[in-house]
C-alpha cells in the first residue's frame, strides 16, 4: 500500500502539467463546464459507437479519458446505453453489418440526439468509401451535427469537436 | 520439420528469403492438400492462414500457409468453378471460420466441413454475391437486410442466454457474444463477428501496389505498424527488393514502440476491469507520454503510414534518439513500480489468478498464437523462431509463462514491455547509418511474396500476388485473432459472467483485423 501512495504522491496531477500547445483549451475548463450546463443543465453523456472502424479512433477516445485530458473533470462522460446519452460519437465507414445497430442506437437516444462523426471514415467514408461492404459516410444514415476529420483525430481535436457540437446546439436553443 | 522435407515437383522458393525465415510456394492437387495438412500437424507445424482467389475467370485457387521450422510453406490448390476443396478443419480446427469466410467472399465450399453457416455475410448482401469473384466489381450497393443467425442452443434446467453486442457497453469494437448460463456460471460462449467487415481484400485489387501499405495500415489501427510492415515485406519479396539496413532497424523500432503502447494500454484496462481504476489512470498516463513522443519523432501517434514499400517514410532526428532513450528509462522504471503495486494488491491478484484458464492443450488444438499462447507456456515468437531482419542481429529474449490464466497474460505483458524497451535501447544505440528507403521498380512480371511479422498480438501475415504494371491481383491479410477468438470461448467455460470483461481484455483480440 505504501508503494501505491508513494506513486500517487510522486505522480502528482498530470492535468496541471500540460504542454504549452494544449493550454488554451485547458484554461477554458470552467467555461466549458458552464456551457455544458447551459445547454443540458447537467453533465454531457456520450455513447461512442464503432461503425466498423479500424479501432484507431477508439484508441483516441480512450486517450481522451486519460488524466492528461481528464474530460470527466469537464462534466463529460461516456455511458453504456444510448438511452442515457445526449450525444452519439460514431466512428468508421458505416459497414453494412453495423448499419442496423447504429440506426437502432440512434432511435433509442433521447433528444437532443447530437451526432458527431468521428474520423475520416465517418466523415467521408475514407479509404473504404467505394467498397460493397460499407454505406458511409455517416451522414447517409443520420443527421450529423459535427464532423471531426483525421486518421485518427488526436484527442484534442475530438474534444474540440464535441464542444463545437454543444455550441451549435446552444446557439440554436430558444433564449 | 523443414520446408525442403516436402518434395513438391513445382516448389518455388520466393525471393529474398533468408534461412530461418524462408518462404516457398507450391501448387498441389487435392490429395496432397489433405495429406500435407496431416503431415504438418503431426510434425508440430501450424496453420497460419487459409484463403482463396479467383486467379482468372472461372479458375480458382485455395491457399494455405503453414509455419514450419525454417519458414512459411504456401500451398495452392487449383479448384474449378463450382467445385470445392477438401475440408481442413478436422486437422486444424482453426480453419473452420477461415473456410466460412472463404465461402462468403469467394463462393468456394470446403467439402465435408461441418459448420457451413455464413460468417462475414450477415445477410446484408445477397447470398449469391461473392465480392472476390471476377464478375463482381466490388463497388456494388446493397440495401441492408440483416438475417437471423442460428446460434448453437444449450438446453437444460435453468439455462438461459445473455446476448451482448454488437454495440458493447464500453468504447469497444463491434461484435456479438451469446452466453448460455446457469445462474452466474457460463456454460458456453459463442462469438459472432464480421460487423467491421469493410471489404478490404477486394479494395486491395483496385489499389496500386505501391500504395497498398496505406490500406494494410488500416486493417487494424492498433496493429498498423505490423500490418504495414508485413505488407511491405510481401511487396519487397515479390519484387526482389533489398531495403537499407537503417530502414530495417527503424521498422523494428516502430514495431516495438507499437507493442509497448498496446501493452501499456492493456495493463491499465486489466486493472480497471478488476475494479482497480488507479491502474488505468497510471498506465493511460504512461501510454499518453509514449504516444506523444511517437507523434513528435515520427509525426503520428500510432505510427500509421510510416512504413512504406522500400523502407520507411520518416527518419529519426538525433534529438529524438536521446529523448527516446530517456523515455525508455522513465517508462521502464515506472512500469516496474506499477508491477510491484499490482503484485501487492491482493484483491487484484485474487481476480487475476486462476481466471480464464487456457490450457496448453486448447492452445495446441486451435493453434493459438502470440502472447496468449506464450502465457499458456507455448514458446513461439516469429522474431525468435524466424528472425527476419533486423531481429537476426538484435536478438529477442522470448517471454513466456506456464500458468495460462489472466495473471499469466498480465505477467507476459509486463515482461514483454521490459524486453521491448531493451530492444528499443539497442535499436537506437546501434542504429546503422545510410538511406531509409530504396526506390522500387515495379514493372516486373506478376510474382508472389509473403510478409510475416510478430505483431503485439501474434503472427501478422500477408500473402500477396502482384499483377502487371504495379497492380495487386490478390492481397490476403491475416490477423492472429482468427486463431485466438475460438480459444477465448474455451477459456470462459465455467467462469462467471462478471469475469468475462476481464478475461476478454486479457486476450484483447482484434475485431477489425479479423473482419477485414
């Protein structure tokens, strides 16, 4: 146990030691939290769905949950059920074999039903676009609020995209 | 058993293959197909992959790649239109799903095979559409019509089913698991995969040979280095290209960095799945440090598209050599601290020990490979057994464990991190000078090549047939998960449902790489 405590003490809080390039959004932390509250009145819940991705985008979603980005600290969390979600974060070129599952998850999601297409494949169909086995981009199936390009997009870009989707929604809310 | 032990009349040794990792191709008849499988099995050889192709209109061939003592034996059995080929699943049970996939993609049936259910075709394209046949363009559009799938039912008092997926509870790739349980105890798990099928093998046929590494690098994002290396190795073998030593060493550097990144992620997730979130926080921090240095040194966090036909795309700047050596010291020290912490947590060890036991017998039965096999005492590692360059110079110490449980798979990951860090230090310290890429002249007549890499999960294999003028006539990519997924079903038997995430994570198999 002493070793565990020692490691905690030695590690400190990496979120406070971000490289310079990332400082801009980090200082925005409180404002982001406020925006999430303004739009939703509570935490933002995201259901991530793999629509047949290579797993690269999933790795970056996982990275977004690491202590450097600490998105739960901003009031953003990933949930297991689409019924608990405000936002669907969908990756992959939308394979035929995932089309129905993605559609059912969308149907199960309550409003505001934000949809974010994550990664080159979800945005455009990517390198797989021409294949018989895919029916993407995602916008062929769902109304997409925000697209986040990149192969895969780094965690910072994913966070920016999520926040942009929120802001778009915020701007469209009645005063 | 050595490749030369078989005396096939038309056996051809593929270019550029060194002793220890050589590769030969032979065309055989169907009697020899069956007989050879038995001989290989008896001699302890492994079936690495099985796939098919339509080589010319109506002229099919089914292929098998076997791992023998000194390399790969690639056998090709010509098959006429509408005919089948002899089933291999009674000799190599891992062939079952590969044969089902061959049927879905090519329409060739394994004669005598017991399980002929569709595997990749979920009913979303017509049952008589075979994307790898020449008649198909590969770009057809179909309306989705998801079909029912006949899972194997388990009967008995109190038995019920739990259906999970294809969308799982966490941020995980898509797949379906059907558990038959009594109370909390799992009697049977049946997997259904194919949800991430993107038609990659057909896409290769419309991709220029020298751009195929980009597609291979997207077979599986977490194994992008191994797949792009295997692809490039196959191209270089087919075209008889020698790449500069510096490129070989840099490729190994990228591969070991990929291995460490994935093991760091898994060790954190394994802690988390046993209720030790602290482990996830610590390891995901270390992994992020690791990825950020990848990005600074090579311009991509997961090292995609860094390996290209003829060499590598990015050289390493001397200041990053220093940074990486320093990072190796830091990560090595911190992982050792974490290993002590994991070992000290009795609650964690209680969840790990004895859970998800995979016996050496099951490993042998399914031809389980990679780290999962090594954690059940099977000492197989392509880098050691068939040391392709630069592993003939930078020698790997094999890591293994005899216990076969989650604890063993955790221990193998820890020890492989230390070993990879040791390798990275050597690769950086003794990195040869010179060019990083060789110009490739692709106007050679059609030829064949194979690539075979020890990825972080196990054997990553690519078989390539080039066409005229820098085209690809067939490219088959094989992920080690084909062998390991069926073994997971066995490792779960008798365990409780809540241990499934932990056992599954300890295997951490590939969906995208398997589904293609």
